[in-house]
């Protein structure tokens, strides 16, 4: 890695895919509040993501409905209202 080109807070961070349960150790400048231990026994900052290459349909070849904010239910409710009006 070249010297003096990365920000001061560039460090290894654990990215955890909460959908697939997979974890990746990557270099990042992302701000985190949590920490966790990695396989090497050291503690690193932890950042949780909803979708990564471990759970995205493009990479896995399977389709899943991931709904953490209730968007699917809201859409179904709107669609149901529209069909009952006709």
C-alpha cells in the first residue's frame, strides 16, 4: 500500500451480512460504534449490512425477498386496495 494516500481512519473492518450470516474483513474508513472479534482473535470495528455478495441474487443465483422496513407489506396493501376498487 502506498504511503500517505489513505485517510487517517483507514483500517480493517468486519462487514457482517445479516441476511446470509457471512462476515468479511475489509479495509475501510466507515464509522462504526460496535466491535467484534475476528477469526484471528483480534477485535475489529463491526458494520452490519443487509445485502452483500453472499446474499445478493445476482451472485447467489437464487431470489429472496428481503424486507426489513415493511415495504413488501405496504405494496401488497396498496395493490389489494386497487383491485377491490375495480
